[in-house]
């Protein structure tokens, strides 16, 4: 977080850009917190690689402690908005917002044998009309209902819970297609 703040303030120069050799191979990596800066980089790469050849799959490799749901939805919406299928791969840690992106992959969704996934169920329980917490919870729960088969007792996701899943459990709950 401190590094992100220093980069955003201009005290540290931002990452110089993409690794073109990985992009030529249609591979993108996300290996840090999911925030405005990291999601912008991933979306730019998805759009670039997807435009080069909209028929060939893109591989998105992720190991992240999670982050902001809004930034995760930026990536999810970009994946769903391009023609190329995005194979989402969890390696290492795949927590919170990272699990959202994994579940919403538009190609094959995988987790390495050593991956650990986590789903939060700690959203605000606001029913106020036009409130951010109400809309954020609705879209978050919809994503997991549309792209997985989570236990019914995890909903509504308003308890102070974090559910950690092995790859086998993630497969059973429909968050991935294979290990």
C-alpha cells in the first residue's frame, strides 16, 4: 500500500511497462494487490493482446492477496468485453478480488496444485436505496452465483467470514474448471 501511494504521488516512477515477450506469447501476469494501477495495467494488456488476434486465447496468471472489488470488476468487465477467451490461472495465493477474477475467466479456469483460494463474506448489509454497499454486495454475490456453485449458507455474504479453499474444493464449488 505504501509503495502504491508513493508511485501514485510521483515519488517513485511507475513500472516501465509490459514485458513484450510475454505479451507476444499472449500471457499476462498479475502478482500484486488489485488496485487502480494494477487493474489498469492488466486491462491495457488484455485489450492490446485481444486486439492483435481476437480468436486465440489469452493466459492470465494470478497470485494476489486481493484488493478492491471495483478494480477487480474493471478486469472482469474487460475480460467479458473482448472476443478472445481469457484462461485464468491461480498460482500461489488467490484471495478475495483475485478469486473474483479467476471465477469470471472466460476461457478455462485453473488452479495449480499448491494454490490457495479465498472468498470473502464480509460485505456491508445495507438495504438503503442508491447506496454503494447495497449495489456492491449485489454485484459481488451475482458474480459468485453466475460463475460458481458456492454453498447456499454462504449467502448473503454479510458475515465476517473468509472461506479458504484448496484447488479440489474450488473445483467442487465451480470456481475453476481443472487443477
